[in-house]
C-alpha cells in the first residue's frame, strides 16, 4: 500500500486534547470530529488538508487520553498516514486497531519539512521526500501487527481468528 | 526465568509459563471498562465482531461519568446509547446517575478489581487499579469492543522501571506531589510503553488513596501501567470492599528491570506542574506570582475521601479569595456521603466553595467549571494540556488537594505549609 501527499508538520508531545478537543466528544460521528481535527494547535488544518496528506511530528505523538476519536478524526480528515519520531502507546494501538497507517522514523521526523511532498510505502516502510530528494526507512512492524494491519484492523483480525 | 510482577500477571492471563518484554500476547481479561465518551464507539462497533452477546455480563463495567448528569442533548444521546446496550446485554455493572461515580474511584470502591487481575478500560487512567496489585491499562474503544466480544486483548509485554522508595512523605506532602515529581524527573514519555513499579520499603507508608493517585498518573509519564506490590494495607482494602479473592504476584529479586530509580520520600516537597505539560514541575512555594481564577478539587486522581479531608483541613476557618471560584467534586456517591457526614461540606460551603455531584466535568473541559480566555486554574486533576479545561488560552496548574486549597485561600499558587 502506498500514499502520496503534502506534509503537515508538528512538534513533540502532540496530545489527544489538541488533536480533538474534549468539548467535541459529545459525539462520535466521524464527519463531526473531522471538522475540529487539530483545531487547538492548527486552526487552519481542516481548511487546508487534502485527501492523502501526511502528518509528520516529533516524539510521543498522541499522548494523553485514550480517545479513539483522535485517530478517527485524523483518518476522517483524509490523512493517509502519520510519521513520528515516537508514538504514545494508546494512540499507537488505536491507530493499528482502526487501520490508520503510522510509521516510527526519528530521522524522517527530524528532517522532513512542512509542505514537502512525500511518497510512502507502508509494506516496506520506505519514505521518499520528493521535495528534498531524501529517502528514509521506518522500522517494520512485528509480524503480529502486520497481520492486524492486513486484516484491516482489530475487527477483521478477531473475526478471522476467534 | 525471573520475572517482574507485571510480567507474571500477563503470563498468567495469557496461560503461559513465562513472558519477556517485547513479547506479543493475547491475554484473558478479568474486567472491561468503558465510559460515556468511549463506550458509544465500542457499542456501535460491537455487531461487527459477529458475536451474539458479550463474553461475560459480570466482567464489563459501563460507567457514564464524564459528561453526566447529562450536560447537553448530544451527551444525553451518548448516555442513552450506553444505557440501552447495558439493558439489552443485561450488564451487571452499569451505574446510573445517582449511583455512578468517577470510574477509577468507583471500581475499587465496589470491589470490582482485585490483586492479580488483568483489566482494560477505554479510558487512559485505567492504570489506577495498579494500586491494588492488578495489571490494568487504558485502551481505545475498538479494544474495548473486542474485549466485550471475546474477553481478550493483545499486549506487547512491557519492560519495567522500578521506583525504589525509601523514607516517608512529610507533612502536607502527598502521593500527588510524589508522582508529579517523578514525571518532572523522567518526562511525559519517560516510561513510554513501560511498566512503572513502585516498590522499596518506603511504599508501605503510602496510604491506599496515595497509591491510587500515583498509579493513576503513570500514563502521564507515557507508561502502560503503574503497579504496587500487595501488602497488608492492600489486603485489608480489598477485604473491606468485598473484592474477589486476591491473586498475589511478586517480582522476583533478580527480575530484569529496564531502570531502577531510587527516591527518598522525605525529599519530596509540595509540587505544581505548570502549563502545558505535567513534566513542567516547580515547587509550590515558588508560585507566589501566579494569580489564579479557579481551583478544582476532585477527579479520578484526587477526588477520594482523604483528598477532601486534607483540603478541608486547610480551608477550615478560612475563606476562598474573592477573586477565586473553588469547585469541590467528591468522586463517588459514597465519598459524597462520607464527606457530608464528616462535616466537610460545612467547611467547604462556609469557605465559599461549590460542592458538585460526582463527575469528570471540568477535568477535560466538559462542563462544571470551564475556563475563559486568559484564566488560570490550580487543579488536582491530571492534565494541563493546551485547552484542557476550556479556552485554548487558559492555563491549568496541577497540584495536590492541600496545595489547591491553600491557593484558593490566597488567590495565588501557595505551599500549604504557609497556611496551616
């Protein structure tokens, strides 16, 4: 699976309260959540994001609450994948479980700039920054997580195996 | 193979002789928890798993505590969704308004978690039950839904950091000051994906309420779980709350820890985390210049009876500063009753505080104490992220109940030592 898109760039410790503020958690409708994605850190995100675009951030992306509304809002915005130096653990498992592609790659997270055009191959972990001409490789997922991802997330995996 | 107590519990839950850090396992669950924010997503997904009913109606807890009593129409609809599912699946542990309390205070109080259990909750502060010697961790709604369907969850076995405690906390210093100090020391991702085990001779001196507060905020250091070894105090708490028979797991003396950090409890001082990360810690006595507009005393972190008792002891005979709103929120109905019978409400109301029904409300900027632009709040809650309690330009300062109460009196951040 591949994705191509433009980069939205954020720093360290992007928390789930800025990804989707709790004042909007009185609903779980994807389209409602999408309208407020990243609102408290980047009010223009919703206006500017296009199908396939990519979020690149520093360490501990998605820290804070367990709200699955955070990866749901990002996915519903059309974001094709999130690349970060590291992910907070609940955001990490929520993304795998709902089928939002995420890649851990400290070098890419440090060097890629806002607005760069990327091409990402999820099966190999290859990240090509077409703007700078540089190529990076993210850590491949362990086999169990590969199977989860291939099943389309946790629901597909459980249906196939339990 | 020597193992830590977290590894032993996970091995037991996975039906394995032993496990090692990094191993991916499927574990049997003793309890699956959700609230009014996270359960509706899980309930909507439930039919996709193709199971007719939940795996065990006694091992699921549905606790509508975040935006209840219903704060608006949408919140009411989310609660109606949870209520209807609880009824159709005949869920034993569903708690309606009037009986509900903040989930992480309520489950231990009702004896629904015991030592050695493996628990998931669609709420990040589910790590609280590690205070009882359980493996307990926060997950998302899809994990909760899968847990309700098959009674299992996948885990990557975490490495463990041992915090070896010695000595005793001083007067007016609490478990909150200790955990804030630790987060300040290791950072908000200092224990990412790892277990935080609180051992050493010093842990015996920590009250159960302090242990709940400490385990509760393990997530604020990025941890998968916080955990305390079981001692006599744990066992008497479990007995008093009619919990199931405890399963006691103890870390082997030669267990492999990722790190060992020694902490002398005598060295901990009243501590405040400044905006906008819990790791941004400062001694409370250095906060004189920070004028505040609101104080919140409550939440899954610090809404227990001893928290209210300590706040009341500071407030007794004083008035909340004219410029401050002070909101007190007992975490459960039982705590509310006990606080009332002890006369704590007289102290709070005479000092000029609001006393609320149990709710998570202001902690996550839901309702019951939202901040306007530029306002500052000293809060006994657990997060001070941008916009957490309201306006994106408001500020939250995390502190203990005593520091919060002292600050309510003076109108600026205050070390409780200066008041009592």
